[in-house]
C-alpha cells in the first residue's frame, strides 16, 4: 500500500506477519502505532520499549513493547538503524504552539482518521515509533531534530508476535528538518501468514 506523503493508513495483520516500511524517495518519517486486535486498550508503548530494550536507538533484533509489557514485534531488518522513540506525533495541538500554524496536517490527525474504522479514538493513540526519524540528544538533555539518514528504498521490517491493528502516517512535518523539508511517500507492505 502506497501511503501518500502527509496521509495515513491502517490495517489488521495477524501474528507472524511481516510489516515492511519502505522510504520511497528518502528522508521521509513514518509515525507507526500498533494496537492489539482483540483488545485495543493494549497498544505500543515508547516508554516500555525504551525501558525494556534499554536504549533510545532501536535497530535489528530490538523488540517493540506494549503498554502491558508484552512483546508485540521484533525488528528483523533495518537498513537505517536510526528511529525515534522520544517524540510524540505532530498534532493539531502542537503546531500552533511550536510554529504558530493552525489547520496544518499532522500525524495525530492522520492516525485518528485511519483508525476511526477500527473504533480506536484519538485519546488511545500512543506516542509512535517514529520510523526513520533522527533526533540527537545532547549531554545537557536537549533535542535536535535532524534530517533522516534514510534514502530511497530504505527499509524497516517488523515481525508481529500477536494479531495487531497497524497504523502509519507519512509525516506531514515541513517546519523543521524532520522529513528533509520535503514531504514524500512511504510504502507499507504486509506479508500476512
């Protein structure tokens, strides 16, 4: 499924399915969230993933963890080795505060629209795995958003361990280097078992 730049998409995928995210043109971030199919109250957790993997830099072999500390996916292939699990999704709430913009497209709005058919409301959407996003953390504790290291065809593959609702937003952030200043497409491939 081609996820056009600045839009979102959601689908179900069964345990042992492979989720492949491909950066089509390069330097495009995707905000990825997962919800347990049989209980959407359980969902991806940035905080538990940081805690249980003991890192802020996920790569091949790392697992994604849920709000209930259940392993939900493992990274099987990662051509970039740099993804963000520190930031929330850009939202209609932060654009006015950070950039003085109202009605700007956002990942939270994209995810909300994509997840509506699954009965998942905005308040249940967790902070995402920001696929391909590069952010540096200084010794003083400040963040700097940098252009992604992903190029055309860069790939992240996740093996699902449980049945999940998978949603992604091809991030519309164009006010900082998050997407290399240009919004482009992502490809989401689901190899269902």
